C-alpha cells in the first residue's frame, strides 16, 4: 500500500516538473524575443549617429525624451 502512494506521489512530481519545464521554455522564448526588440536600433538613430560621428558634434540632453525629440525633428 505504501509503495503505491509513493509511486503516485512520484508520478505527480514528474508531471509537475514536466509542466514547469514547458513553462520555463516558453518564458525563455518570450524573454529572448523581448531582448531582441529592446536591443534593435531604429534606422533614424543610426542615421543620426553617423552624422554625429562625421561632424564630431556632440549634444547633451536632460533625459531620453529630449534626445528622442532631437532625433525625430532632425533629418
């Protein structure tokens, strides 16, 4: 009787581990997708960086929003 209870418990643990493994794989895939999106550089930023590199002109900005505005209004 004790053996069957232990076997049942072990099967439940195995099933739970299998479920958790699938969830971890899904989470890893989503994190990778988000990471790839975050590290992608917009083409307009690359254009602005090339211009800055060529001119040697550097500006300071108070925050990221001010930087974005400067990039978006300049060609």
